[in-house]
């Protein structure tokens, strides 16, 4: 009986030490520009507050982020039911804690800058998803547009490492 108790305690202690070694050996996860680089498919939703009153806004995008932090892509957006095709150009910063900022210029079909948007972003799911909330929209003429917009995005392609 004593032998079984001693053996059980020994196995339990060995298991706990093994789990502690595994847990302490894990490398803390950090985010980087290289990690978020790739092609993304954001969806934007929310409300713009115009002088005439609030209107709903929604958009889908396809953007590319490179390892230097450059952002480019396209957007199909609807503001109050008016649909526009636009081009996106900007940059992103990524902090090691997986937060960052995204600043983009949105250009109309003529190529002229329509507005600039600034976002606070966070990367989740091992840099495969991005969530963001709009901090500001400034029209090309300098007018600030009050808005509440959020963005949910997923990487379009994942690298599989073996």
C-alpha cells in the first residue's frame, strides 16, 4: 500500500514538473510587420454623421500589407446607399503587443484623394485576423467627419509551415 502511494506521488510530481518545464519553455508571442504582411479582406460597418444627419456606411476591401508597412488596395463602399469604387494607399504600424495604427488615403476613380482615415488596430489569432476602430476621417478639403466605424478583417491566404 505504501509503495502504491509513493509511486502515485512520484508520478504526480514528475507530471507537474514536466508541465511546468513545458509552460516555462514557451516563447512569448509578439507581432511584427513581417507577420502581418499579406493579403487581407476587411469589412467596414458603421455610421457617418453628416451635416444632414447620420447615414449608414459599409464597405468591403481587398488590401495588401507589405513587410515595410505599406498598404494598398481597393474598396467598394456604400454611404447611405450611394456605392463607390475606390483605391486605398497608406501605411500601418505594428507594435510587439499586436496593437498598431493604420492610416490610409481613399482615392476616387479619378485618382484624386477623397479622404484620409486613421484607425486603431489589433491583430489576433496569430496575426491572421485584424480588428480596428476608426479614430478619424478627414476630407481632402480638411473637414473632419464624425463617424463610428469598425473593421473586421482576415488574411486571405495562410502560410502552412511544416
